C-alpha cells in the first residue's frame, strides 16, 4: 500500500526547514519531495500534503506560494511547516488563504526560528543562530504526530 502523506519542501537558505521534514520522515511513514521533484509527481495518490518552506519577505518562498496556487490538487488535507528569522505568527496566512480557496482543509501550521543570514543580518553573523534547535525539531515531529492518521 502506498503512503498517504507527502511533504513537499523548499529549504534553500540553510536547510533549516528540511531538518523539520527529515525528522518527521524518520519518525513516521511519509514521503518527502523537494519542490522541483514534486512538480513532476502525481499528487492525486496522496490524501494529505504538507507544504514546508523557509520564509522570504513575510511569505512562504515564491515557488511554494506558486505551487499552492497552480499545482496543488483541490480537496486535499493540507498542513504547513516553516522556519523563519523572526516570527510574526502571520507568515502562513497568505498561502493558507490560497489553499483554502481551493477547497482544501487546513489541518494546522507549525513554524519556528531558523538561522538567517539574509541581507543586513549577514553583517552581524546572522540571527536565530543554532535554530531550529533539537527541541524545535521535536516539536515539529510532535505537531505532525498530533495530526493523527
Ligand atoms: C531572501 C530572503 C528573505 C527572507 N525574509 C524573511 C522574512 O521576511 N521574515 C523572516 O522571519 N525571515 C526571513 N528570511 C529568513 C529565512 O526565512 C530563514 O532563515 C529560514 O529558516 C530559511 O529556511 P531554509 O533554510 O529552510 O531555506 C529570509 C531569508 C531570505 C534568504
């Protein structure tokens, strides 16, 4: 029997978000795919799809926002994972609206800090150094576990 959950990830800045995805995939029977692979896959075989991304300019990465808009099949159960330099609690709002607009059910959102050396932060050695921590990674695993079957 095929696996029912696929997590699609884009983690280009420092691989921060990928740490969450890898830990979930170690703990649970889920498939994972980098976004460039996911565009070639048949997503209809999955009941549940996770979208995992770093944050750029207060949204999920542009390719992930576009993927949600253009490629995500309608009517799926969807959850979100992200890492960011400094959280506002609103970074998933835009993509969440897109996904809800496709008649998908949003199951939940998990976000935590991730090492950020973008722009001026580079000059001070970056922010959120050492993040995601082991604890934050475990929280992501627990978040996934709490979604249930
Ligand atoms: C171009 C760019 C823009 C960013 N914009 C934001 C932002 O608006 N808010 C924020 O908290 N972090 C921002 N960040 C930081 C990243 O979201 C953060 O480092 C994240 O953990 C990177 O995830 P990744 O390593 O999985 O790609 C930005 C990073 C880059 C490269």
